[in-house]
């Protein structure tokens, strides 16, 4: 399971390879189920297989790409509700084996992984709905989320259940789950608000794979990170030399790409031509044949989109280069 876990982690850094994660997990799931069905096993071996199966589900059920083309709002919400149930089923299955008979003190570690997966899955749903649909955020839209909210409240028990009066309240709750995860891993430096996590991690240059993922998610899913923090993050990452670990480098580039998109079609003095030139030169200097080529190409496309929203002739020319 740990070998396949590492393979899936690496495959997340490539747009095409990412699609193989579902194939890998489905093949392993089917294999485990066939073994349990055809071979007589003792309780210890069944527990071991159930733990592996459960981990596959709650580690990766939030990864699948959900196509929203020609689908109505309720259909998309139902698809994500199904993925949420798979995720929780996996967590429950693994939890019932004590996560492979580990020490009880380690159970919080796996709950944080589960909570991160749930938060990322549901925030991805919000992101898709906000970009593809018109949400009134009224009683009727809230009702469409009722099953998801009920499921969430039953299984995410680190805070007392809330009565959400709007979808934005529920979204804030999901974003603040990153506060809980951050504080559990950084007991000496607690944070109050999810927006402060980005500032804290960048200021202290605490850039583990988990923190990079958290920075990426908060910047992508929230519209409340101020422009100064975004630019500080952008500049901090560009000042770093290329990271030899391609997994870390992927997240660094991905975060830079998201920040540029945040400033696209935005009249702002913070992201200027010097910043754009810096990232262009960084990409040109470091792009070599690797699975990061897709990310470099993505940044080029984002820069073209950024310039296309400007009306001066020079910018329009750059958008075509």
C-alpha cells in the first residue's frame, strides 16, 4: 500500500498521469475483493486487506475529475455526494481495523488525512459550481446540499455541529478545517483563520509537501486572501532556486499559476510586468524534458490568458506569442 501510495503521489504531478490513479486504486480494490471472496483467510489477514482497501478509498476518492459539461447542478452535487460516501466508507473500514492495529494515539493522524480529503473534495465541488453555474446561495441552493451537509456533520466530529444559514458559511467551515489540521501539526504556533495559514507558512518557509498542498488549496478555493499575501507568496517562490524534488517543484509552479489566474482580468497594481517577466524567465531557464513540462506549458497558457484581458497592443501581441 505504501509503494502504491508513493506512486499515486508522484502521478499527481502530471495532468495525464493523474488519471492513472483511479485505475490503480480500482484495480487494487477489485484484487482485494477477489482475494477475500476466493481465499479462506484468518481475521488478521482480513483486517490487513480491509485496512489497505479503506486507505485506498479515503486517500484517493477525492482525486477523480468530475466533468460538469451538459450536467445540471443537482447531478453534479450528487456525483460529489457519491465520492464523499466512498471516502467515508473507506475511512470507516480502515478505522474498524484500528488502521492496521496501530497504537490508538495514531488515530488522529489518519483522521487528519480523512478531514483533508473531505475538505478538498467539497471545496473542489464549490469551485466547480462557482465557475460553471449561477448560485443564488438561497434556501433552495442550500437544500440541494442538505445530504452532503448532513453526511459531513455526522462524520467530521472535531467541531460541534453547526446550522449553516448559507452555502458560504459551509464553505468557510471547510476552509477552516485547514486551520484545525495546521494547528494539530503545529501545536506551538496556533492559527485562528485560514487566511493566516498562508502568511505563516510563507514567512517561516515551512514548505513540506503537506504545507504546499495546503497553501495551494487555500489560495485556489478562497477569494479572501489579500493581494499583498498573494504577491508575497509569488515572490517567495520565485526567489527560490528550482527544487530538485519534482513533487515539491510541481506544487510551487502550480501555486504560481493559480496566483497569476487570480490577477487575470483584475485591475491591480500588485502584479506588475516585472513579476510576469520573472516567471517567464524562470520557466524558460528551467524547462527541461520531465513530467513538469505539462506544468510549464500550463503557465505559458495562463500568461497568454493574462495578457489577452489587457487592451493595449503590446499585451495583445504577447498573448499570441
